[in-house]
C-alpha cells in the first residue's frame, strides 16, 4: 500500500515543481515579450510564487514512506 501512496505523493510533487518552474519562467519571459525589461516587481512576485511551489514539492517528497 505504501507504493500507491508514494506514487501519489511523487505525482503531486512533480505537479508542484512544474507549476513553480513555470511561474519562474513566466517572470523571466513575459517581460521580455512585452519589452518591459525593468519589470522588477512582476519578476519578484513570480519568483516568490515559483519558489513557494518548489518548496512545496520538497516538503511533499519528505512525506514518502520507506517501509
């Protein structure tokens, strides 16, 4: 039964990781597309959101069961 639990946790952690990376990339790429390189606030907010999701993925992986 631990196998099912672990796979669900890994799937959720992967989703959180992808959202986090996407948020960080959006903070970098979106200002470039708009031509607003000085959008520091937008980048900072997206960076913090992305880092929060990456931290969530890290915490979720800590919930994996070993036995």
